[in-house]
């Protein structure tokens, strides 16, 4: 999932450099959402890991 976030971030950067504002904004928004989802999944995974060890 982090790979998808990085992919959309790169697409957003390229689109912004080429002047495609709408595409860049959309790709950046998707990258942000996927990054937040990844962080939430990471925190949940860590909590479950430490809860099972205890």
C-alpha cells in the first residue's frame, strides 16, 4: 500500500511539473489518503503484535 502512495506521489509531482493542475491535485490527494491508511494499518498491526506477545 505504501508503494501505491509513492506511485501516486510521483504521478502528482510529474503532472504538476508538466502543468496538469487537476491531475496533480487528484493524484496528490490519493497519495495522502493512501499514506494515512498505511499509517493506520501500521499502528493497528503493531498494537496487535504487542498484544499477542503479552
